[in-house]
């Protein structure tokens, strides 16, 4: 199982989503001025294909 930690953050213009893949943990930051949490998760799933159809736990991180 992979833990996906999601947080909102102010990112540079044009940078909607950032993520780091640590194997059993993926950290995701998205800018709510530029995108939604759902769109950010879709983007990460496309770039980390093991999350598609796999087992992951979504955790919200407060800054």
C-alpha cells in the first residue's frame, strides 16, 4: 500500500502540481489557484502508474 500525502501550497505560476515519489509514500502539493485536488491526483496517477488500480491511502497534510 502506498500513502499519498496531499497538501495545498502556493506554487509558482504555471506549476500546478509537484510530487515526490518515495516508494511507499508519495507527497503531492497542488496550487488551488491553478487546479483542483482531483485534477492534481489524476496527474500524479498518470505519472506514478502503480497508483492506478493499486491500493493507496490518501492523507491530507496541513501546512
